[in-house]
C-alpha cells in the first residue's frame, strides 16, 4: 500500500511524498523548495527515488536543483513545458512505472492553468497540481479558460472515490467563493464548517474525493441551475452552455480577491 504524506512548503504549497512502508524510497511530487523535503527524508532515513512535476511554475520546480545535488534521480514532467533537469518528458497516455514502491501512474494532459500542465493518476490517486483545487480550480496563465474547462471535464470522468491531491491549501477561501456562487447548496456550508475545524487544528484539508468536488466545487457544477443563474447575473448576460458558464465563473473568481 502506498503512503502519501503532505510536506508543507512555501506559503501554502503541499509537496507530496509517495512511499511504500516496505522500502526506504520516496517519490517527490512538485518540490517548490528542497529544504523541508530533505529534512524529512533524513529524519526518517528515506531516500528519493524520482521527482514528478505537473507544470513549470517556480513554486513547483524551484527545489529540483538542490534535491538533485543531494541525490541524483530521474525527473518526470510535461514534455511541452520547460522543466529544469527534465529527464523523462511526458504526454497523455504515457505511464510512470515506480516499481520500487509498487506504483504505476498514468499521465493525463490537463492544460488550462498552464499550456502543458499534466496530471498523474493511478491506484485511485490523482496528483493534479494546480488544475483542480479543493473546491476550486487554477487561474489561467499561458493557456485558456476553455482548455481548463475541458481538462476539468476530463478529470470529472474519473471514479468518484478518486483522492484528489492538489498542490495548495486553498479550500476555505475557495469554499467562501463557492458559497457566493451557490448559496443554496448545503453541502458547501457543511464542508466549510468541517474545513474551518480542520484548519483551526492545523490539519490539511487535502486530499478530497472527486465525489466531494462534484458536490461542492462550482467549477464542476456549471450545468446546475443556481450556478448558471448567479454566474449570468455576474456576467450581465445569458450564457450559452456549461463552457460559457465556466469561462464567466473563472473570471468572476479572478475579480473576487477575498470571498466572504
């Protein structure tokens, strides 16, 4: 069985550490900095096996060089982005075999946050970087909201029990926005209360499940009547279909600095 550990980093990042209890090896996902990872591995007598990268942003890649200076391991990442020290460029349909920890991950192309963003999926686990967040989704940088919409639609086809390992602790703020969009959704209210309880105790709110995202994440609910109605009110016009709703919803989220 895989054991997944969240390594907090920077302001609100999570670097994911994958290991099997029966061996000393660890796979590192999106190391935005190296120091906390190295300290954790040394303290637990563990050794890095590989680095997996979802996209090129510095808060996901800045730790690569220092980690490689400490232990030279393969670096997997998107073929269509510039990733430091990349050894294994990946695109949709590729697989990452991590036999030392007994894992095999399928590569998914999920652009939108960035143009070449990828995700890793296997054994009911999804490492989706900044494409899908708990109760939200990533901003659009060097891509389009339309591509992000289709990436989220792709992820929504995965099994409902899939565990969603995104790369930031944004759940509470995202739920505040979700409540603005869909105030009649009791699942959002309940999740917000649970999230606040977890954060007050210093616990992570990630991972979530895909089924929970489908119930509470407005970006996966663009066909719902209340989401459509309130997003159209924000946009000031009728919106034709879920994709147009999503694009307007993403813009709405961009202009709301601090949801309440």
